[in-house]
């Protein structure tokens, strides 16, 4: 925050937001083995810790900001005492401040950040100019939604949702068998990293034109391309992809801060003879069906489907795709202040899934990042896969009748190297003998020489020949 900061207006703004939204002053306690919401009084206020760093300068001050950011982001929450949202204001100079905000995911989601941003802008603008609160009263609170959801999601409606997901996911593959750079460990460490990428304007325009021809949204088209890449890389014609959704289906909940988001398990079936048009039609149908059954929380879907649990990977799906709508968040503009995002090392470097692809429209481009489990993949592999994804998306609009198996993953030069360059190793083996005859000859002349070595296990030519003969006779 660079410029003249009205400290009183900022505190009043944050206090008012906490007063407006009951969920921001909600605590969770155990009563008879159940979690119960306790809502504090509206005048509880916002806890804003202040730190004066004006005596520090240059790199020393920058390092202090990073330490505070990491400390603030990693501070634990007390569910019973609260608060579950707090802030820290760092004073760097009279006209230079850093504002850190931290809130638990149980009281907020991505949509909520847009609500929070817009309300900060409206309230600070009013309070800094001596005006009253310009925001309308909220018609309902998050607790009202929670009670309504629990009341509605029972009986026939609950059974219908459960039946849909059980039928939709029956027989789905337990694991998306992507080619990993390292063997999958017995237990996930959740250590992760990410690689940024961008789709150019030409590709984006082609995808939107393709969507108009087939009545699919940009999200559906991107999902079809991602499912196709996952199928091609894994060699599986049946893939399940996770997809977060806002889950705000009623206008009454749109202005609320709270956790409404849910995750859908989208199953896409592909076959080599499937063409682009048929794939898009299937993805559109299945996505709309899934959205029609989005009320059931994902954890209840997992309970209903009862997948084989494995500490080595997440249940139901191992890859996530998100298309964010940043237009809903808006830009934060405050009078007398120039605002900019703070680059920190506060990211904890964790991932929940093997691959998580996040994208957003930015003008006439699409930008995003692919987060990945570092236990499984190298950055070079992820970069190559993103390039493949871009080629698939660029090729999708070119021919609606093209079989999806023929869409290119590689550039012409890469294909030339893979198919021809790697195989330019002619060698004279001294005659037309078949390979198994040569191995038999080796078994006679050098029976104890090593023929195969793999992860510490070794077979001699005698052992290899004996095993091969045994298998052939069987």
C-alpha cells in the first residue's frame, strides 16, 4: 500500500466486514462429539497486528517482510477460540505499508476473495471520506445456508445424488497411470512445485470458435483437451478428472463470504476412433449431468463410492483442472493509495494431487500453471507435457471430424528425432541369425555372463535362456 494510508479507515473497514459476515466471527467447538458453530458478537472486530519496520532499510527490511509473511501464513488457527481470520500491517515508511491477511479455508473460498475485495474497496472509500457504510444489509448469513443445505439434502433428493455418483463412478480406474520419472512412493509427501504456461491468442480464438460450433463452454473444451492428454500419456481410455466449482447456485449466496466450493469427479471415456465433435458432445453431456448433481459434498461421494484407499495416491482422481474467473474478483482500488501484489516465499510448496492444472482468461490469452508432485515428476517432464497440451488445443479446432488419436502431441522436429533419430544405430551382427538363436549361442559359450540387470536383480544367459524356454513350453 503506497501512499497516504488512513489507518482508522482501514481498521473500520475490516471491523465492518467482520460485523457483516457472521462466518468471519464464527468458532467451532465440540459438543457431544459434533462440531458446532458459535458466532461471536458483531462488535468483536478484526484482529490487526501492527509491526513497525521503519528502522530497517534495504535488503534487511525486505527480508523482514518475507519473514513476517511466512510467519503469518503458517500461523496455526484455534478453532475453538478463534479468530479464523486475522491480519498484520507492516509499516515500512510513512507512505509505504504491507497488509497481510490470513483466513482458514473453512470460512472462505475463491469466490469469497472477490466479495472481500469489493467490500474493502467500497467501505474504505466511504470511511476515508467521512461517509457512512454504503453496502446493503445481507439477506441471509452462511449459517442460514448451512441449515438450508442440510434440510434440503436428505430423503429422495439425497438418494438421487448418491445414486448418480455411484453409477457414474462404478468401474472407474483406481489410478491414472501416468509415466513418472520416479517410482511412486508408498506414501505421498505432498511436496510440490509448478510450471507456468500461456496459450496464445490464436489458440484461444480457435477454442472459442470450436465451442460456438458445438455449444460448449471454454471450460468444457479445455477439459476435453486435458482428458485427451491424460489418456494419451497414460494409455488409458477412461480417465477421471477433479474439478472445483463455486457451488453458488442461488442469488442469495452470491454476496456471502464462506466456504461453498465443492469438487466434482468428471469421468471422460475416450477411444481411438472417437472424433473431436463426438468427444466434445460427450464432455458437454457428462459435465452438465455432473453439475446437476453438484449438491453432494465430495467427501460424501467418496464415502458412497467406497474406492480402494491407498496412501500412495488420492482417491477417485489424481489430477485436478480449474478455470478461474478473475473477472469476478475485481481490482482493488483505494483512494490515495497505489496497490500492488506482494511477492513472497510464503507458499508452502505442497500439492494435494499428482497434477493440478489451473488456468484463467487474461484478455485474449489464457495463462496458468501446472502444479505437480515432485516425488513423481521432474520440471522438464511437466514442461514437455504443457507443450503437448498446447499443441492438442491448437489442433482441436482444425478438423471436427478428426479422430482424437491422430491429434499431434509432438512438433514435426520432435517426432523426427523420436522415430528416426533415436534409431540411427546400425550395427553388423555378422549374419542373418534370429535374436533368440544368438542368446542360445551365448548361453552355450558364456553361460554365466550377465544378460539382464534390473534394480539389483541379475540374470545370466543360462538363466535367461532357461526361463524363456520354460515360458515358451508353457
